[in-house]
C-alpha cells in the first residue's frame, strides 16, 4: 500500500519461515490465505464506508467501497484491473478523522 515497512518488522518470507519453524511443518495453501486475508479486509472496509454513509458523513454515491487501497491490492492479487483510488476514498478517510 506504498507505506514504508516499520523498522524491525520481518518481511513475508521471514515471517512464514518463523511460523513454519514453530508449527513444525511447511505452511500450506498460502495463496488461498493471502486472497482470503485481502478479501476479509476489503469487506471490513466496505462496511466502514457503509457506516459513514448511514451516518450521513459521505454520500451514498461514493466510490470509496470499490476504489480503496485494499481493493487495489485484492484486484492485483487476483490479476484483475486495479481501481484508481480517488477523492471519494480520501473524503471517507476525512470523515473518519484520518486526513
């Protein structure tokens, strides 16, 4: 999501290797779990947008549900066209107090 990794936070491969060493076996189906994690986060984001619509903070015509950074990540992972993140998403973030 174009955010710098926090210092000391291991990369994906290192994290998986550590998990496998504690698990005592090879992690399986990582592609599935990667898509599932992105999908679940996308649902959380969509529900957050719906909540702000319900509160009247943003208009019901917003594209923030489908044009958010997590939707770009999910589309990229699935090999689909990636939506542009636009002003609607930033208006949604502003409604949350995250300018």
